[in-house]
């Protein structure tokens, strides 16, 4: 069974989740639990770095879609960064870009929150 490793990084009031592995029915509960933990801690400005994620199943995408409404209700958002081409292809095929905003880099996603103003932006 594939694993999902979740690391955290903080930039201003934004939390960056750095994921490594696959997000499927066997691992999606870990991601759902992490979102619940962040919401309970009032950390609702979230960037998910998907650079090291090779695959996201429908169960995995369901976690993102299921969490976005509650997070936005609390004044936050989920921004996806650094998707692998295969993952991005499915994301676009499912038309999730109407619900979640994808970015090519963490820096672009951070700028989407207005955070990291001291960083040089393209």
C-alpha cells in the first residue's frame, strides 16, 4: 500500500502542506484529518504542494471538494501548487478548476493570499 506523507510549513498566516505519495481511498483519511486539525486551529489559509504526489483518486479529490466550502466560510481557501502533469490533467478533466485554484509554484499560490510580500514575485 502506498503512503502519504504530510509535512507542514508556515509562511505568515498561511500553512503549506507538502504532500508526498498518493492520495487514494487508503490515504485520503489522513488528509481529511489534517484539514479538520487545521480548521479547528483556525488555520484556514492553506496551500497544498502537490509536487511529490503521483496520483489522486476520486476519494482524494473528494476531500478537497468536501473541505473547501467550510474553509471558505471561515475566511480561508485551499490553493493547489505544483501539480504533476498527470494529476493536473485529471484535475482539469474533472473541471475542478472552477472550485479550486491551481498555481504553478508555491510562490504564486502565496501571492494569491497576499502573503509573503517580502518575496520577489514574478
